[in-house]
C-alpha cells in the first residue's frame, strides 16, 4: 500500500518538474532567437507538446524511471517472501540456531551456544534457559510445518539467538515506581497485617540505594504513602528522558494457592495479554510497543535474577497492557515480587530479609541489562 502511495506522489512531482523544464526551454529558445542563433525546429516541437495541459490519464501514468523503481521494489518484496522461513527449523536457522523435535513430549529444543529455548506444540508456554516465558501465540502447525508466530520470532527468538538490544545505557537514569499508595492499598493480607503499597515502597527504596551505589541517577514516582495517578507514573520517566522504568508490585489471587514470581512487559500490538486468549479492543500499538525487544530482555533479566536470588515458583515472563507501561518511551517492566494472598508467602514477604533480596535481585538484573559491572 505504502509503495503505491509513494509512487503516486512521485508521479505528480514528475509532471510538475516537466512543466518547469518546458518553461525553461521556451525561455532559452526565445533568447536564442533574439541573439540570432539557429534553433532547429525539431527541438522546438516537443517543447510545445510538453507545455500542453496533461490529461488526467497522463498524470496517473508513471514515467519509465518510476515504473523501473516499482518493478525493482516488487521483485525485492517477492524475493524476501521466498526467503521467509516456512518451518521452525528455518526460523531457528535464520538466527544460527538448531531445532530438534522431542517426539515423546511433543516439544522442540532450539539451541545455539549455551542458550536453549524449549517450545511445546500447540502451547504458549516456553522455557528460555530454564525461565518460563509466555508466548504471544502457541507454536502452531501451518501447512504441515510447526511455526512460531511473527511476534515471538521477532522478540523471543531474536532475543535468545540474535544480537542483544540491551545494554549501552551506562550509568543512566532509572525511574522506580512503587505500586499503589495513598487511598490505594493494593493487595492486602489482614491476617498477617501487610499492604502491597508499603511492601512496594520498601523494596523501591532499597533498590534505589543499590542503584545509586553503582552510580545511577534514581528517581521514584513516590517517596511516601501518597496517591499517584497511573498515567502520571510513566510520565515521570518520559519527562526525565529516563533509560529504564521498573514498576514494583506484590501479587494477590482470589484463592489462596497461587505463589511465586512474575515479570510483565507491555503486550505486543495485535496479540492477547498472557491472562487472555483474545486480543480484545485494546490491541493498537502504544509507545511502549516501539521497544518490545528491549522490554522483553529487561523482563527476562529481572525474572531470571529474582528466581536465582529468591528460589520461589517461576510464573514466567508475561505480557500485560498495564497503564503504567503503555506510554513509556524507555524500556520498562512491571514486576510482581510475591503473593500476599498466600499466607506462607505473605509471611515471607513481610520480612525485611526477603524484601532486601528482592531489591538485590532487581539491582543485579538492571546492572546486567545496562551493561555495567557491579562495584562490590
Ligand atoms: Zn499492584
């Protein structure tokens, strides 16, 4: 579509240029007559023809150069379509990875160097180096071949086996967003006497200390128990041209069983969030979608680091259209550091020791992502 629009514009420009050109030539031949130079009539004739008002048909007709450009573009497009991987093996091969089917478990193992991605047929659940990742679409059989969806190829496969887009922010500015606050307690466990807004602020202040000790500039969206509108939280990061944004939360469920850790990136445009199977009516691209790959790499680094430090259940790197991430212009994630609705986990998160380990895990992941060596 874009190609034809562009070509249409070029056509009009081409006609305008030929008007200018013919005007120029008339002037030259007038001057030639005045100076008495011989002007062959064969040159004058096409000038007269060109100065006629072109028909609409002529305007719509692309000239030869434009036709050539169009043909070349179409040929390039057809060529790229031929090269498009048509199987999981070809998709892996594009990034230099090898795909092997594990028949007994209906899984696929993709590997390159020390990295391994395990995919399951007809499933959205994947494991990247042992960390759970919820895909945007299930691994599907298309025309007889298993194939990873476009978004998962662009993000997960690229992150696992392609060139990393993380790092290079040096000791930049990091905005930490302690979830909830003021009239919004967030999740609560009254039996244990904990509120999410207090836990999130405590972890955020600890994280601030660790990051500042490594030379980062750190700004919190709140430093005390106050209400901040959701939309104002990413605005703090955008206003400061921050390099990273981390929203800190604790989880709750309607039943007591769920436990563990999960890290969210903003859902890629056109795909359902991890908790849904339908895209819904909120699938248009938002500013955060400009950084899908970086968001994934940050979320993955944080999830992996938390699992290593805390040893809690891995609920995965997930996708959600959270208001605090939607308008972000820098890489950002929302991290859920444990369930307050499970009494055992609530007791754990109520301890300063656990929250300190959460803060250390987040700091380590951020340092790794930023490409900064930790000063210990
Ligand atoms: Zn929350």
